[in-house]
């Protein structure tokens, strides 16, 4: 079977396809046998070949790519167990792929968790907003509040799990994840806020202070809202009302006439 696996991998590489998408005729040609001989050696079905390829540490394909399946599986596990409860074995089992495939795609657990944050965190929306920012300062602040509130409420709840790990383990995987993504977050926020500083619309405070004054209230509110709603009921403003209040408060604190 090893020679057939090698032939299948060679044919897939040559055609730029997953093994599962390569016709048996092409695999037979690469193996130097006829199609009927190949089928006979496989017991009449290519399922045995796909399984042998999988056992060799390569996903034969024919399904969603390993990266997509692993990111989805890891995100569900993070929501269920937190970042600390994630192992590559558990992700491989949930995603239906091999450990070597995960290592090849993500280069370890931190790489996988970073991809999960990329897919379910605020970065894509932040960069899209920075690429086409609102003209008015108030609209920019309001859009940022909505963006981060949506990221915190997004299911599966990856961003709250990241904060939970940060608070409990300052040197844990969430800290490494945030360190890896921090330059992009700072760049996106800077492209949105610094033009208003340069135009004299925002006080020239250090960038970390501007960001903390902005995001601190919404992070605190959204994380605590599931606890506050049962206790306060109608006394708790809606999310949209809260965002308007935070926008007004931020502008009163840092905007210049």
C-alpha cells in the first residue's frame, strides 16, 4: 500500500488537488499499474487508499480543508472548555483530522488558537472599518463600540474566553495570542483615531490611554451584561442605548472643541 500512497500523493501534487479529488486513472498511471489492477489492490473501493493516506499523516481531502475544520472545532471547544482545556488531540478528534495535519497547518497549539482568534475576534471587522473610516469622530467612536460589542457577543464566545484566560494566567496562551495580534489591532485603531488627534479633534493622549478609555467601558459592560440583565431587568439600557451613552461619555472625556 505504501507505493500506492506515494503514487496518490505524487499525482495530487502534480495536479494541485487533494488526493480525494484525483481520478483513480491518474493515480494508477503514477503507480505504473492499470486502473483495474489498482482497484483490485484496493479491494474495489478507493476508501482504503484515502484511509492509508490519512494514516500517513496527510488529509486526503474531499471535505472542507483541514484548516477550516480545525478552526471551527477548536472554537467550539474553547467555548465549551476555555482556552486552557484545548489540546491538539481533542481538536483533531473533533475535526476528523490527524495530529500531523494540525502541526503542518498551524505549527502547534498557539498557531491554532491564533487562527481561532483571527476567525472569531474583532480584527477582520476592525481592519475593514479602518480601510473605510467614517468622516465624523462621533461616528467612528460609535462604530468601534458596535464592533467590539459584536465581537464580545459573537458565538462561539471566543473573545470572552480570551479575557478569562488573560485575567487568570497573564503568561498563558491568551497572552501569547494577544501579543501576536497586537500590532494589527494597534495599527487599525491608530488609523481610526490618530487622524482625529492630528486634526485637533481628540486630545493628544498616549495611544494606549486613548484606546483604554474607549474600549474599557464596552468590554466591562458586555462581559457583565449576562449577570446584570436578570438583576436589573428593565433598568438596564439596551445595547444600542448603552453604546450611545458610552459614545457621549468618551467624547466629553477626550474630544476637543
